[in-house]
C-alpha cells in the first residue's frame, strides 16, 4: 500500500513538473497562437463542454473506435485459434498480418476511402491497426502452452473445456494483456488520424482539423487533452476487465 501511494505521489510530481515547464515555455514565447498556457487550455476545455456538438463528437468517435477495437480483438482471437489448429490457415493469414503491420496508416486510410464512407473509416482503421498485435501475441501464447501439461491432459483424458480453462487460458492471458495494452493507444492514434484525414461530420477529428485551419491553438490543445483522457479511460477499463478475467480463471 505504501509503495502504491509513493508511486502515485511520484507520478503527480512528474505531471506537476511538466506542467510547470509548459507554463514557463508559454510565458517565454508569449504568444498563445504558438503555445497556449495550461490554464488557457483548461479554461477553453471547460467553455467547450457547454457548446453544441461537444458531447456528440465524443460519442461519435468513441463509439467507432471502441467498435473497431472490440471487433478486431474478437477476430484476432478467433483467427489465432484457427491458425494454431491449422497450418494451412496460419500460412494464409500470416502474409496479411505482415502487410497490415508494414503499411502506413495514411496509405490504408486513403485506400479505404475508395470503398467505404468516411463516417465508418475509423472503425476499419482501428480494426486493422489492432488486429496484427493481438493476433500475433495470442497465437504466440497458444503455441507456448506447456507441452507437458497437454500430454498429461491427453493421458488423463481431460475434457476440451477444462483444457481451455486450466491450461490454455492461463498461458494466453499474459500475452493477451500485453497485446491489449499495446493496441489500445494505437487504436486511438490511428482512429483519430483517420478522422483528421477523412473529416467525417461531427467527429473529434473534424474538430481537431477545424482548430488547425482557424489557427485556434487553445482549441487544438483542448481537443488533444480530450483525446488523451478518453484514451486513458478506455485503456484503464479494458485492462481492469482483462485483470478481472485473469483472476477469475486463476480462481
């Protein structure tokens, strides 16, 4: 408990340190157009909360990025299991995973816009950015399952459901948790980038682009702060969900 309190105190001090640096840099530059102060950004954020379209923009982007993330995780889990069960499936899926991983987000966005509406683009982009990470990690977790435990399960004719619950899941969960943690931030970055490029009506990406076009730097920083907070809450929720699942399996 003491260690946890100390860690939180250190994080608070680190955040305060960088906020002070930001404030000093803003005072030194002396021009809000280039670098608004933290106070100006927070004040602008609070003034934006009451404006029409603020919450609808958050809901628009949040729903699409979460949808892309959840669909990607589901597809990655399913195909990882299939790849482990079938070498043919593994050979067919692996090139696609490598292509997605190597292709820049901007290229995928522009190609995707040829076939789909800009309103749903962030769903597709989040899906594609998350999929390779979760798929590769889960497949590695399955393949690294203790062979001796599987042999023992064969000898004692342990049912498939119990093998999954007590052998495969404990092996896969650490890999899955690590992949989710890495993929969550990427889902938000790629999803917002897709919106900034495609400019769907009523999205956070559109608000960010408008702030840039009208040289409203406080607005740009305020929306960036919103994105950071949403990404943090999104990450905490899924990590807590994964931790709860892990505890349930171990229990």
